[in-house]
C-alpha cells in the first residue's frame, strides 16, 4: 500500500521538507547516524598505534602497582615488617621497593623480584652482585641460567597479556591479604 504524498514513511504524520520522514523519525535517524559516526571514530582511534601504546603503558603501570605490592607484602610479619633481600635490614612493606635482578625484563615474574630497602635498590643499583649470589645459593646455577635466558628472550607485553596479568595479580593480592 502506497503512502500519501507528504506523509512520513514510518508513520502517518506530516513529513519534514525535503525529507521522507516526520520530525520525530528524522531526529531519531540523525541520532543514530551521530552514534554510528562516534563508534567508527572510537574504533579508528582504538586501533591506532598511538592509542594502543598509551593503553599498554596504562595497563603496565597498573600491573606493576599490583606486582610491587605483592612482592613487598609477601613474607612480612603481622606488623608488616620483612627483611631486605640483599642486606637483611628489617623494613616495613610500605617503605620497601620491589627490586629486579633483570631490569626492564620479566617485570611480572616472581623469580626476578624480591623485596629490597630503598638504599639497596636505588642508592646501590640493586646490589646485583649480592642479589645474584643469593639467587644462585637458593635455587642453583641451572635455575639462575634459565632466569637469564628467559630475560634475554623477553618481548614487550601486549595489551591482552597485560589484562590477563592484572586479573591474575588481583586474585593473588586477595589471597595474600586473606593470609595476613
């Protein structure tokens, strides 16, 4: 059945000038166009390298915040105090650092991270000589070589991998807090 000339093609109301829709349906169609345009723009932005890199950096920062807290809290007494891995100083977990053996690599590998005091980690560059000795003493030379090999095979963390790491770290943090 054909609609009368001058009527909206979706309803029987009078149509707007030069448009086949009434004002209500025209406004609705324009809103949908605007939303589609925004969605396309958002998808284009999210697929850009710049956005991906900024998203990766944000996720890395969040994952590191969780990882650092877990490493610093792990093994502390009920008052929150634990020993520095390299010098043995007793420090509160809030004033401790999460020290790396291999810097900028294996950031989310518990084998590579230990609680350290600020003096050892920052002022003495992590005291890597003592750090290495203790790792070998505790785990053996083969284990230590495997850690070094894994660090050399490091690749940048992807956005998806970081999201997975964050989820795992949030669960670990909850378990750690339950045991304290």
